[in-house]
């Protein structure tokens, strides 16, 4: 599935070796998002954080337009690549749990996988994973980029409007969440001025 994707914000799969059951993938020289934020959190300007979040949204808008759901969004499955140390690009990786329309690869009894998944999935089942579950995980990554905190350690709170945005993405009621990444990105775009003050 990764070979069908062509975006600067998605890790490129060059080939697959059937005998060894392994891929040759594009190399991301900046490590994981978890490493990058950990090492740079105190010196990373908000402008740079906003660029990364914009790239994250672009990646998932593209993935969803291809009618795929990643299902394993995490701080470790988003990689960083630096170009001559002047330009940093975020790249989504690890499509091992990807869900495509009409796929029968996930049985109704499949256990929930992924580190940032919605607790609701334990009730509805991993086979019923949908875009609003993806929104839940993405919101956690956005929060992490904004403040370097993982969801259990708190959310960005320097702006009430941004906090409300994050709480909407993390809402316990799935119907209260954003219905698409496009909607989520548009809502976030309206908040940028608050983050750059």
C-alpha cells in the first residue's frame, strides 16, 4: 500500500523482498518525532512547530483521500528528515496496520493495536476503526508537537481556543470530534494567530 502513495510527507517504499519479507524504505535522517521533540522542545520555535503540524495534516488528508486509514499513528511512526539542516520535513511511516475500503484483513475479533488509539475501540472493535478514531490519535500528535507533552501528561494550555480545539479532537463522544482531517486542519488554521502571539 505504501508504494501507491506519493507524498513528500510519507516515507517512500522502494521495494519489497518476498523471500525475506522485508521492505527497502526511504531513510529519514532525523529519527522519530518522539526523538526530535525530546531533543529540541526547549529551543523549537512555534513557527517550526506549526510547519510540522501543517505537514502532518497534509499527510493525513492525502492518506484519507486515497481511502486508507493508518490505524497506528504514534510519536514513533512519524519520522523527521532534514535537508542540509535548513529544511525539516515530517514523514509518516509504518503502514503495517493500514485499513482500506472493503478490506477483510481485520476480523471482528482482532485486538486493538497502536499506542495512541481511542479507548472506545475496545468496545467497538478494531475492525470498526474509522476516521474519527484517527482524529483522536492525530490530536495527541498535534498536542505533542505544540508542547512536547504526551496526552497523559497534559495538553497545551497557553490558549483557551487551542485547548478547546484539542479537547474536541479528544472528545469521549466520537460524534463530538472533527469528522475529517480537512475539517480539523481548517479549524487549526484559524487558531494559528493565537499561537504566534
